């Protein structure tokens, strides 16, 4: 971290709450995942979508894509869990 624990108490602009990533970054990552899926690289697409989820769990695009992929694999239970 750039700020040591001792310095935090002196900073008035320090906010410990996690911030959402920029939407453009999620858009680009989602685009790359979709392109990987279209190219038939399901493993790369899944990894990219999981990265999207880790960056912003509130963005539903990745959850939906992971759910659809699970359904295509025949894993209906997992597809339902992801939604």
C-alpha cells in the first residue's frame, strides 16, 4: 500500500471503502471475454468474466455470461447459482 497504517490517521482524504472500477475498464474486459467466447475459447472467456466479477460483483453482465456458459455445458444447477 502507498499509505502506511500510521499515516492513515493523519490523512483527511483517506477513504478505506473499496471503490468501483471505471465502467470503461469493465466494458473492455467484458468485450474481450465476449470475443474469446465467440472465438471458441471458453476457458479464456470464463477467466475474463470471473475477473469482471472480482472487479465489480454488482455488474450483472459477467454473472449472466457465466450462467449462460454453465447452461451450455449442461450444468443447470451451476447456471441457476450464478444468477
